[in-house]
C-alpha cells in the first residue's frame, strides 16, 4: 500500500482515528493518576507516544501547524520517556 493511499484512508476516517488517539491519551494519563508510582510507565509512554504519532500525522494531513508542533513535541517527549522507562537514558 502506498503512502498516498494510506493518507487518503486516514483522511476518510480522520475523526474516528483522532478520537481513538485522544482516548488512548486519556487512558495513559488516567493510569498514572490512578496508580501513581505503581504505574506501568513503559506501557504509559508507549501508548502516549503512539497516540502522539497518530495525532501528529492527522494534524499534518489537515495542515494544522499548531497541533502538528504540539504532537511532534509529545512524540519527542515520549521517546525520552520510553528511553528513561527502559533505563537506557
């Protein structure tokens, strides 16, 4: 499947995809709020980074620069969080 086909599919289903990503973010932050220090931090960071990638891709396709910057920032923070949770940083 070509990237243009994937982008076309995403644009066709963008509202659903964005809602799923937002619910992923709510779930990951809820886990930290509920479990505190007992949170599965690697899982939280992986979910949070995944939803940031999805939301950044959607923002890029919609040509929304503010949300593109915001979500690319969260991708960067997520990568750092994953490295820290994995004791690689």
